[in-house]
C-alpha cells in the first residue's frame, strides 16, 4: 500500500514489521504520530508542503551561525531522540521515540560536529553533536 505522504518511507524502512506501516496504522507508525500523515489528513499534500517550507524558514530565521536549512526529511523519533546532559548532571530526552518528525543533519564547515534539527507542529529543536550523536548539546529548543 502507498504511504499517506507519498514519501516512500515504508519501502525503505527496516522497522516496518514493528511499525505496522503507514496506511495500515492510519499514519500512526509505532503507535505514535507522524507529522506528515497528520498534516496531510487535515489539509492535503499542499498543506504538508507549506508546513515543510514554513519550518525551513523558521530554522533559517534563528540566526545560528553555519546553519542553512534547504530541506527536511521524515525521521523516526527513536533515531533522533538523543539524551542531552543538563547542568545538574541529569540527562533528558526531548522527543518521543514512537513519533515521526521533520528534520535533517547539517554538517558544520569548521569542525567535525553537526547540527541536528528536528521539528513537529509544536517545537523546534536544534542540537549539535559529534560522530554518531556523540556528546550532544542543545542549541535551541523552543515552542513554535
């Protein structure tokens, strides 16, 4: 069956068996929320395209040095939900493992670290990390 968003996610997903598939779960893979499916069910594919453009514009307007966002991809929460150290020694995860977000990885030109960007209809997250998500740090986490 075709995915709700038309992004062909299910055919390349190595966790489809665990997920259940987009159409079969009515856009609630892993029992969570898929930002693309929810947006498309409410307003169609054009609404989803507008959302992506709006999010790209919001990321670019943050004024973060060397952060230029050109595209966003659908990303499974468990893949991008890093544990961030807090100043009190505790760690925190800011995302839901079972949700699907829009995001990307942007390499920083001057060092070996990357920006990780993730968004849904409520929050924007910009973090910085090393190879394989090593030593993640929150740059911005804000309500949209």
